């Protein structure tokens, strides 16, 4: 995998720069409970705005890259 900047330009291009939990779930192909757990445990860094989480897309990509490195 390339750098975060390279991956950012290629991955999840149909998603906005800030995604919500529902979009995170779709991006990763996981359930809503796991999506909340990843954010609440700070595994994927997010911002809490009011009652909603906003997750920078680059944080999702960073998470995927780091998960890929640990499984190599």
C-alpha cells in the first residue's frame, strides 16, 4: 500500500471528507455495533459533534493501512 495521501486520492472517492457512523459501517463492511466500538475505543479517531460522530476519511484509511500491516 502507498502513502496515506496516495490512498486518500484512490480510496472511498464517493464518500465525503467527514463520514458518519453509518458511512463508516458501509466503508468497512462491518456492523453498526463494531463501528461504534472502533470509534468509542479510539481505534479510529473521530470527532463528536453534538450526539453524532464525524470521522475524517483519512482516519479510516489510516486504520485500514495499519490493520493491513499487522496482518502481514
